C-alpha cells in the first residue's frame, strides 16, 4: 500500500473483514511449510500473517502504512512486522516465498515492486498473490468518477490503484525473472456489511476523492455516488462490490 495512503484500521477491521477472510484461499495456494521463511507483502493489520504463522512458517509482515503496522503489532505482538515501502525494500535472497493479498494493486510502481520481490526470493522461491485485476470495481469507479467530475472538475484526484490484465502482469513479472506458473482472472461479487456497506467501503478505500471537499459537500458527493450505484449493486437488501481478482503463482528462475 502506498505510504501516501492514510488508513483507518478500526473501520477496516470492523467492516471489511472479508478482505482477509476471502484471502485465506490464497494461503491454501501458498501452502506454507513448517520452517519456511515467508514475506507477507502488504500485510495490513496482520490477520493473514498470523494464518501463515499458524502453518509453522517463519513469517514477516510488511506494509507501508504506519496505521496498519501499528495495528498488526498490537494484534499479534509475537510476530515480526516491518514498516516499509515494498518498492524500496532491500531483502536479498531471504525468503522461500512472498505472499500478497489485496495489496499489490495499491503499489503503483509495479515494476519496482516486482524487482524487489524477485530480489527478496531465493532461487526457486515463489510468489503467490491475489490482487485486483482488469475491470475490478469498474461500476464503483465509474460512479465515483462521474460524481467527482461535478464536484472537483479538472482537479479531481488521480486514481491510486493498478488493476492489470493477466498478460500485462505476467509480462511484468517475467521481465524480472519470475516465471509465471498460474494466472487466473475471475469475477467475485463481494458482499459488503450492513445497510451502509457501500458508503463504508468508499470511505475506507476511496476516501481521497472526498477529503479535499468541505464537510457538507463531501457528504453530498458520497451520497450521490451511493445513489448512482444502488440500481446495480444493491440487491435483496444487501450491497455488493463488483470485484474482479487476479491470482498469480510465479517462481524465481
């Protein structure tokens, strides 16, 4: 996650537990072994770092958000957590595997991150990752952009996420010496918690579109965004996010 992002760990844990709950499937794909050294890249508040540790691996969590690292250290004081920008990390052949869930799409210098991951892995070490893929939250982003154009005009904030296609991301990894063994792009409509699920999701993950607006105008813009999404993403009394995920397994050759 970008160091420029300001996260709310309490909201994240209270309302967005699906992030790490759905990520547990990627841990099965990782299949951590006892004694393996594993880096959890973009670890957030540490729930999946702990899950990896429970499999017997020697795991390190890394995140660029001071708020998230602080929460992770509070949640799991026996585990090691590092505050660092993934694009600048200096690990050298230390890890049997790098794992990442719902984090790589926040890291806009994707090439620098891939190079750092390759450098961190031992020969035949593996990267197992799940991130937002091409078309992820397309309906949400369209609604946000539509409203932002009215409220911000030409000064609307730039998007801070990177949702690659299979070919785009596989090519990037292979240019860094990581041989892609599996790549899968799939739709995963995701249930959001509560009657204000979409509002809370936007506040957590797309806050930067609204922060520069005065209080009442920010509330108005957020309300208009949610209203635009209601016909398509509010079904049977529940909110859904139109997620598309990219799962990748690559090996350092």
